[in-house]
């Protein structure tokens, strides 16, 4: 995410290294390079020019800070301005009403249907909502089928009517059904087109007028760059939507949409899609995104994702097992499963400061745990429960059963033993207890 922009900005800041203070002369080349980096990231020219002018004004107006070097001070100013450019403060979704109605709009291929499923999943699991998904795309039969598949995955019902070709009537009928069946949230997926056209706009305006949604979200593919911003403006002029959703932010995106869209439409970015999994949807926080753009990681979001998967009761039980040296391969499998639910592995690693840069040209397969899981699943239940039973003959059988070799099995068991010893030492010293005590994990 934003690797190229991060690299370009970092190079720009290096131009100030070795200078004792910021002056109009030595800042000129840096800001010129920053502006080029933003333009290469497909940021609107006027926005890039205004951005660097603001940074220059603030940098030259700063009092001398002895604790910060000029390049460090420039990083701080650029960070704060990037956050401001993307909206400054996080703006929450409006889910008031009984039921609350959310209308999803956007072009065909922007990821509306997938986002609708992700949003239903997020609001069901994190806000305890009882959502109903509505298949309002009457032109693409595959969209209706896709929404049903997604609904089944996340345990959310889907309202559809393949015989009805009127999206207004479908939406109205869905809201009646939601009221009758006690759903407190309705998410209406709508049809998209390959380009903005008058027929499409009139249709979605009619749906909006009929159902009076509490929230309208415009979904845009962030990989389309500046085109995404132009499309957002056209939609906003007609729909006056409440917020923007950037999808496919985990792809080879240059970041222009994220950095430009707020300034152009004056509407907040509320969510970003970061992968194909139903859990791969993040609430948008401008300051955290600025951290990531500048390669500072995003520890807060990483901890939040961890808290969603690890609950207090499980943590206490695990701590007891570690203290008694009873941590086994079943526990190990459980931990792997929870990590996988947190999202794309490379994306998770990039949230740790400094790690994103180190992994820039390294691919981390989402199936990275497959080999480890295959070895553990080739163990008998007794062996997983009692790792000390794993002698030479058992290891050979496990290697053959998992399609790996004896070296792979030995390496995993050695790493497991070392991890268990380290956890035992931390438990004895009280460090494990303090760590878990300081993490306010969710109780299920």
C-alpha cells in the first residue's frame, strides 16, 4: 500500500539531511520533489501545488526545535498535512433509524457488491447489528447470485426478486420485509454502469427518493486514480452522498484517489477495502493512513485487529497453559487461525514500523501457513496434545503424510519447542501477564 509514494517522499526528505535549519533555499528542492511524488501518485495538480505551498509556509514559520533535525521536522509537517488533506478526523457511518438504510452507489466493477457484504459483516460483528442485504442490481444476474453467496458466508440474509426489474420497488419491498422480520439495518446494493450516464443517475436518484437512506456511500476503485475522483464529483453532484469507500487499496495503487477525493468532493473517506476476504475492510482514519504513507506503520490498527480476534477468556486460559508448560500444537493451530482472520499477511506486517519497507519487494503468500498446518494436521490427536511423543519414527510418518520432508518437520518442532520455552520464561517473569493485562481485549 503506497509503497512507491512512500519511497519517493522518503527520498525527498533526504535532500534536507545535513542542513542545520530549514531555509527558503534548501526547502525549494525538497518541496519540488514532494510535488513530483504526489503528481506521480496521480494526485490532482492543483491539490499537489496547494499542498506543497502550505507545507512550505508552515516549515518556514516553525520555531527552531532543537530536538528535531530539518528532515525530521519536514516529515512531521508533511504527515500532519497529509492527514488534513484526507479529512483530518475520522467520520463515523450513520446507522440511526429503525431500520437504518444504507444505499451503496458506484460504477460497475468498483467492488460495490463485495463491499456490501463486507459492511454487513463488519456492522454485524462489531456493532451487533442485524442486517438485511438487498440485491438491487437488476441488470447483472451474477450480482444477485454473488450477494447471496456472500450473505451465506457471513450469515446475513439477502432479499432479492429476479422477476422484478424495478430497483425502486425491490428496495421498498426489502425495507418492508426488514421491518416485519426485525432487521435494524438494510444495505441496498445498486446497479453500476461502465461509465456515468443519465439513465443510471435518474434510476439511483429515484431509489434514494423512495427509501430516504440514512447513509449513502459511494464506492470507488482506488486503482483508477484521478478518474475515481472525477467520477466521485459527478455522483456527488447528483446524489449528495455522505461518504466514500476506497476499494482495492491493497493493489498496485498510486494513492491519488485517497489523497485527492476529500478536497474535490468535500466528503469524508469512511472505509477502505484491503483484500478479498470478508474481514478485509478497515474504518478510515486519516492520521493512521498518513502514518502508513510515510512508512511509520500503523500499530493502533494492528492492535485493534488483534483485539477483534483474541478475547480475554481465551487469553487467560492460554496463559494458564503456558505457565504449566501445556501449550501444544492444538493451541498453535488456534493462534494461526486467529492471525489468518486478521487479514492479508503482508498488509499486517506493513503495520509494524520499518517492516513495510523491508518487505517492499518480498511477496508474502496468504497461504504461507499451509505447510505448517499440513504438518500439524498429519499428527494424531494424541501427538498434537503431547508434543513430547514425537520421536523419529513418528516424525517420518508425519513428513510422509504432509507431503513435506523430515527436515521441515524437525524444523517446525524445534521452533515450537523454542517458542514454548520462551513463553514459559516470560510467564515466570510475569511479563506475559503484564502484556495481556495491558491489552483491553474483547470479551465474547
